[in-house]
C-alpha cells in the first residue's frame, strides 16, 4: 500500500490528539472521552484517488493478485459510532480474533508483542479493529475483504504494521447475545472510567486486550469484577428505579450516574421524554436520541440541533407522533417523505 506523502514510521495527522502527560489529560467521561482518547477512522474501498484533506487519505495497493484503492476518513467522535454501524449495530458477534505483532528487536515468542483485535457481526461484511496504541484507543471501521486487508497493514493512526512479524491466533467465542451496541456501551462506561495513559507495566496494549476479551466472554461478571463493587451495586439499584419512573429518577439522581450512558438509554427507552433531563452530550448522542423518539416522538424537542437535522431521527419521531414535525429542522419540515409519514401518523392516531 502506498501513499506519496505518508511516513509510516511516525506521523501526526491534523485533528488527532497528540500524546500529553497525564496531568494535562481531560476528564474521562463520555463526550470528552470519545473526543480525546479515541482515534477512529473509517476504511472503505473506492474506485480511485480523490482529493485529500486533513480528514481523508487515499492508498493504492497493487500486486499480482490485487489492485484497489482505499479511502480512510478520520472521525471526530462525540459519542459511540452507533450510526455508522447501520443494521449491524444489533447483530450478534460470535467470536473475536487476536493478532499479535512481535517487537522487531526481540526474539519471536516472547511476551513482547503488540496486540490488536478483529470483530465482525454474523452475516455482515463489517470489520471492527480495536487496539491500544500509546495513550489512545484506536478503532477502525471497514467493510469488505480489502478494507480488512488494509487494517492488517496499517493502524488507525496510519502507521504501517510489520506483517512478517504478525501471527493470527485462532478465533475465540464470545458470550451469547453480544452485539456491537453492547460493546460500545462497555467502552463508553466501564472502560472509559478505568482508562489510563500508557504504562509499559500497567496499561499497555496487552492489558487492554485482556480487558476486552474478559468482557466479550463474560460481560456481567467482568463488569462486576472490574468496577468498584459499591458503585456497581448503586448503578444496578438506580437502573431498577429508572424502570419505574424514568423522568423523576433522571431529574434527581446523583451527577455521577447522570453520566452513565446505560442508565440514560434505559430511561429514554421507557419514557422518551426523559431525554429532557439528560446531560447535553447525550442530547447529541445519535442512539440515545433515536431510542427516545422511537418511544415518544415529541422527545425530538430536546434533541441537539444537529440531530433535529438528521433525517433518520426525524422520520422515527414523526412515525411515532406526527406532531413531532414541528421540532424538526425547517428544511426537513418540507421533506416529502417526512411530511407524508407525519400526516399518516396524525391520521391514524
């Protein structure tokens, strides 16, 4: 894979955070965490090279067997990339595959290796690659075999891997019912709370892989084990209360639990209008808002302005309650498909 201006040994990409010392790192919570600690790109096969920007890069691969172009796009995340998953968000993941790259200066087979992981939902061409590099959680999202091939060649920061020193381990099963939605909830919650800057002995890529595999194989046990026991029990208690009276509990619960995406999702799933009580960054969270308007279309009023411009969100809202149309962006209020959906809902309510 070639790119005329790419230095695969070391590279800074505008828009990506640079490594800083721990004392300067921001809070490890939700929007701040996704925006600072996570470096994520999409990987897609395209017909040829287009215009490059700070966010978009193009790579050409050509050998005796393959000839294709890959486009990578840097994501500026505020929340989990649920929307990018499309229909695959709730599909089952049945296994994961770890790949280990031995350090170039050490004999093969030692514990000195870099670890990265591939996951794919059943019946999908989607591949997710996860790894810890320096202080960052790196994530790549791609579709098709050529995109996966690229992920085996490069990391999300577009640094080249040493394929000759990589060994793919046998795939291992995960817990029944595991989905990308569940995985992102874990990343957003327990993983984010415990995330630490890189430490050779205490917080490296292998430690992250161990946490990831522990969660994938037994999520309930691993979360209980990795969390503070008292906080875990309090969270379970609040979840039970939320199911009884979502809006009241959301309004009165301690601030630390208002930051829990799982609690907010549970609340708006039962009463979409509980979105009014959510912190602002959850009102910008595509999945949280979508779940809320699917339960009560009028919750669209409390969504961030950008999501009131999102056609999928607005369609879901007006299909649930046609009166939600008044909360959509002005342009979408004139969209034929949306207006038709809103009128149909009003006519049958």
